């Protein structure tokens, strides 16, 4: 009888010891090699960044006190919130395929140059990539003709995306800041 009790006690101790490490590491899975295949997708569209008029797609939300009297549409230190339409062509009548939402800050202090740093999510509202988006966190040296943005992530079909966007200024009004920018995007994603 006593022997059986000791065995039962030992068994209970062993069970409780065996369960402790499981409870201890419940916040993570086993680490396994990644067998998911990467894909590559290229996109081509035009971004309409409109500061003028009664329905702008980019609005200034803050500005450095020092540039109070600056007449440039995007003085150094000004911060803009955007909801820019993305279209499949450069015309006002081109089809809207998505929108770019986020922030950009005018970050070049040198006269005669315009540089932005963009923190923007590019989302699509039509076609295969409807509901998916990719994220840009990058400088954009606007006054340099050919330039490139870094893509650092994505959602939906573009989950874990990385890549780059090559930009071409199709139209820029330096008086009011309105711009139409052509994007050639290369995305690597799952
Ligand atoms: C902004 O500048 C004006 C003068 O142009 C000054 O009176 C004011 O105190 C400044 N505000 C801040 C927050 O520095
Ligand atoms: C540029 O903006 C100014 C000021 O809003 C406007 O008068 C001018 O017509 C615009 N130019 C073009 C080519 O759109």
C-alpha cells in the first residue's frame, strides 16, 4: 500500500515537472526554417498630390515657426497629411485604382532644393490587389529628376513586402505645389 502511494506521488511530481516548461514557453512556437516562396510584382501608376483648390488631397498640418512668412508651398519643416489618389494614367479622367495615405515632411534646408521624407501607405481599391497596401518610409529628393523610394513593408497580398519605387515627375507646379508623379514599383513579397 505504502509502495503504491510513493509511486503515485512520484508520478504526480514527474507530471508537474513535465508540464512546467510547456507553460513557461507558451508565448512562442518552435522556430522552423521558412519554406514560403517569395514572389515579385511590378506596379505602374500615377500619384496626384494636390495642394490647391477647395478639395486638396494634401493639407499642411504643422509648420516651423521660423518659416511663418515663407511663400513656398512646402517650406523646410512643414508637415503634410495626404490622401492622394492613385490613377492608372496621368489625366484627370484616368481611373482611380487606390490612394496613398500618410505624412510627408519637408526636410531639405538648402535653398533651391525640395526634399521630402515620406511615411506613406499605398493602398489599392480595385483589381487583384484590392485591400492590399505597401508602405514607404523614405526620403524623396523631389528636385532630383530620377529618384527612388524605399518600400519597407506591406499588408494583404503584399504581406512582408520590400522593394523600391522609381519616380518620375510628370507635372509639378512650383507656385502651388500641385504634382503628378509617375511610379514604377518593384515589390518582393509572399
Ligand atoms: C513664433 O514667432 C513669433 C514672431 O514671428 C513669436 O512672437 C512667437 O513667440 C513664436 N512662437 C514660438 C512658439 O516660438
Ligand atoms: C500653377 O499654380 C498657380 C497658382 O495657383 C496658377 O495660377 C497657375 O495657373 C498654375 N499653373 C499650371 C500650369 O497649372
